C-alpha cells in the first residue's frame, strides 16, 4: 500500500513539472511563440487515473 501511495505522489509531482519548451531567443521571428503550460487537464487526468486504479485495486483485494 505504501508503494502505491509513493508511486502516485511521484507521478502527480512529475505532472507539475511538465511544461512546453521555451521559445527561441535567437530566432529572427517577429512574433515569438508563447510557452504553453501543460498542467491543468493533465493533473486532473492523473488524479482520476490514480483514483480509478485505487478503486480497481481495492476491488481485487
């Protein structure tokens, strides 16, 4: 059980670090691309996946 909680905590913390690559600072473009943070929906999906896995695990035990 402790392994599952630790693994879930690691997976959720990794999603907080997931960001798009930064824009180019040496390019000759007039309009530089804007960074896109990938955190809102991915965190929700990871939490739902963890809850679903926990439910399946509890059902089998």
